[in-house]
């Protein structure tokens, strides 16, 4: 008799470790391609170039709105594509090459241009890059949902990818500091703008090399038995059916509120830390961002296996609730931990964020695969690409809504980058109030939404039994 305290994945459902590793190596591509620009946008454009926060928000939102157009189209193309190599792998191969070649173009604008022209350059080449990146990203994210039919093995696949994505996040967290190193000085002064120009070439090369690996070494398990003979579905119909999926809608709404809160916590919080705690010292602030990244990475890596283990005992929704609670605690304590007299106290918040995010990213990806099974039972179709595209856009959109709010919110507080460390006391107080209020409210709503997510471990097992009785095992 199997040990009930230790769920066992059937041998036929297991994904070989080499395949898990090959898929996981693509994880850093997603982090580097999307989140470096998002995380460094305000230090890059506002702090150094003195671009208006509103313009920074326009850049980020323009690229996310373009994602909202191109992601679903690419997801549907991927779902409907048929070849002897499968639905996903050809696009993953071509997309990684195109994305690696176009990424540096975003950063190489003429430095003497006006703010408006720089904004137009970044948006234009950003649209070009993200169009190429989507060719890779939608099939790659869809592939995760096709690697195993097992509820727990899906989390184990995501676990391996989570380690690599966390390490890529570590690189992301130090990017601001690295860009200010003396090797990138411009006219004898530290320059994030010049640093990111040269670093973008390295990032582009990483995207190209690592992005190819899943295309070569990961098989499409569902393709021959299920997908190859499935009728093609148009974009509008596919998106309509996807959005009718109740568990998916709940998961999307949860993600919007969670990431809305944490995006403000990340972007807006960088200003509170830099200008209130560290007296506008960029060099020290960049170093503290690096310290925070170390703390975040360590605790995220520590808690990834903890949440994987826990999910096999209490289920994914409950694990996700614990993740939210950890981040909520962090957000609720910033009034006391962001203290100019004790700057290192800021790192306490990062401990809880690192632990919470470990559970978040582990559960969300795995739960998407369960949602696709639910949808297949209802519609008879597997449209991983449509689900991946909408959810990917929701992720990026929710983050950028937070960044969009951060820009006008900063202006509303009276913040002026040209004043540097001479911000009025009232401005700093207003910044601190916004920093705690908005994330806490958003995270409480996210926690409430989890209570109505319907796919429990028992429900997932029942869905699988019904699917296999209807179309056989994969």
C-alpha cells in the first residue's frame, strides 16, 4: 500500500530529470527578457535621464498593451500549428534566435535626443523585440502544460524551473548596481544608461543560447495522441472559450491583485528606500538593491522545495494562500522597517517576499495546467497556447498597472527627481503612506479570491479520471 503521507507519482507520469532540466534552462530567458526593463525603468529613465514618471509609465504600458494584442494571436497560432516536430518546438527555436538578436536595440538610442524621441525609440524597438520574444514565449509556456498529466509532477517540473528563474532574478536584482560599475562610466561618471547598452548585448546572447535548449531536448507529450488530430480553432473563438473558464478567471483576477500590490511594492518602494531611507544616494541604493536580491534569492531557493513538499500534502490553493500571507505581512510592516536610522532593516521585508514569491511562481504555473485539464473536460479541446497567452499578458499587465500607478502617484506626492535628496518632509510622508496602503488592500483582495478557486487535489484527480475514460491516457 502506498504511503498516504507521501504522494507517489506513477512511473509513466514522471518527467525524466534531463527533460526537466532542459525545460528549466529556458526559465531565465523569460526573466531577463521581460523583467530587467521593468525593474530598472525608473532608475534608468527617471533618475538618470530625468524623464517624467508619466513617460516611463507610458513606455511600460505601451509594451504591455502590445503584448495584449500579439500574445493571444501567437498562442492561437501555436495551438493550431501542425508539423512533424510538434506544435511548439519550431517556434521556440526560431523565436529564441530572433529575440536574442533584437533585444539590444531597445537600449541603443542616441543619448542626446529629447525625452519624447527616446520614449518613441524605446517603444518602437520594444514592440519589435516583444513581437519576436512572443514567438518563443507562448509556445514555451504552453509546453509546461503538456509535459505530464499528473497533479504533483507538474509542480515538480515547475520546481526545477523555479531554481533557474530565481537565479536569473538574482542577476536582475544586481543589474542596476552592475550598470554603475567604473567599466561603464561615461565621461568619468557612473551611468546606468551606458552600462545597460553593453549589458544588453550579453543578455541578448543568453536569450539566444538558453532559449534554444527546450526546442531541442523537450518532447511534446500530448501531440501525437491528442493535439495532432484536434480541429483548429480561430483566435476569437479560442479566446472566448478560454475566458469562459471559471477557475481560469479566478486565477487571473487573483494574479492581477497580487501583482498590482507587489509591483507598487517593488517600483514605488525603490523610491521610498532611495530617497527616504538612504537620502538619495544612488550608489548606496543600488548596493542595497543588490543586498535585497541576495536575501530574496536565498529565501526563495530555500522555500521552493518547502512549498513543493507542502503542496503535495495540503494542495496548491492553500500553498498559494500561505504565499500571499507572507507577502502581505511584509507590505504591512514597511512603516516601521523602512527607517533611516536602521537601513538594513529593509532587508527583513525581503525575507518574507522571497519566501512568498517562491510559493507564488511554483503554484501559479502548475495550477494553469490543472485549469487546462478542466477546460478539456468541458470543451474537448486542449488550447494551452490560448491559456498561456492570456495568463502571460495578465502577469505583465498587472505588474505594469502597478508601475503605471507608481508614476502618477509619485507626481501626486510632490516628488521631484531634480531635487534629489532635498525632497520636502511632506512628500516623503506621502510616499510612505502610499507605499503601505495600496499593496495591503490589493493583497487582501487577492487572498479573498483564493477562497473561490474550485480545483482542489480531489477535483483534479476526478477530472483526470474522466478525461482518460473519454480519450485514453497520454
